[in-house]
């Protein structure tokens, strides 16, 4: 469950313009320790732009971005990582032909020895990879196996375990279940629950209501760059969320149009 502590991150009335195009308009929400906050929206809702603001790729045009109550202005994704905000994108940023262990420590490989005798600390690398993956519920018998041999859910586990190990306080997951089957999607949802249990704030970005509801504590709905509100999961039904995402009036109009076409065909 989410705590009552100050928000880990918070957006206040954030907008993003690209010339005359309004990608986001007045979006506000907060994420707390031990909370899974689902951002739900269909294609074109503004999810991608929001991810890029949270991960330091774009700066907001208007509004405030706060980390643990302090306003921030990230100049790069490195700034976001240094603030404890880790983003796992859909492509996972893994190299299929490299080993699980090398992917886990990519760019941060621990070494031992001095001067020309420095070399990678393979004992630490392999042991840590195996232990951190096990904490996420994945048994990696051989950390030297190529990442390409892992399933989609196991690759998500690797990306999440790596982010947690390197100090993430907020984990942003970009459509992690979109390309997965039912079983692998359930693996990822369990990973999200495990990350919450370890005290992280998790932002789960998805367009799939049925994947959001099992793990969500809070839901923010996006539609065409605007927020339709934030709700505790118990305050809103799946049916209402689907209606708001799709646009209730549009569905009613479509139903009436199809009924009329059917009558004309008769």
C-alpha cells in the first residue's frame, strides 16, 4: 500500500508544447513510496511525451516537476537517473547476444586489481546478477547465457532488477506487457508487485485496463494530452475507465450509427 509520506515525484499542471502542437496540457499527479501508479491512455493520449519528461529527455514547457518536494529541471536522462528515477522502455535497452550478467552491469562493470592488472570482477558480477534476479522471482542458472535466450517476461525482470540494484527510487515502466502473451504478462505484473513490496514508487504506463487493475493503487487517465483525473482503484470501475479512455459519447454515437446501418440493410 502507498504510504502517507511526501511524494517521491510530483507533476503540477505540466504542459509540453512542440511549436503549435500541444502534446500535454495541464497534467498533475504524484507517486509515493510503495505505490503503483498506473497511467492509462490510448494511442495519442500523451503517454510517450510524459515518459520523456519524467526521464529527463524533455523539459516541461509549463508547470512544475518536483522530486521529494523539491523542484527539479533535468538537462538529460543522466540527471533523472542520479535523482533515482529509472525508466524501462519497451525495447528494454538490452543486447541479445551479450550475456545476462554483462547486460546487468552494462556501463557499470565492477573491476578489481590495480593499474595494468585491473580486470572485471566476474565472481561479483555473476553472483550479484543471479541473486538480484532471484529476488525478482527469476532463477538464472547461468548468468553467462545470452539475453536472447530469455523470455519476454525474464528480460523485463532483468531490466527491473538492474534498475533496483543501482538505486532507483521510482521505476517507470513503458508498456511492459504490450507485446507479451497472457503467461508472460502475468510474470511482469508479479514483478511490479515485487518492486512495490521493496518500497519503490512504480509508474506503470499502459493502454490495457485489464493489466492495470490487478496491480494499481492509483490510476491517472490521459486523453489527448489532458488528464481526466486521478483515482484510487477502489473509486472507479474498469467499465468506467474503459468508457473514459475511449470517449463515452463517441461509443454511444458509434453504436447508434451501426444500429441505423443495420436497419437500412434490412
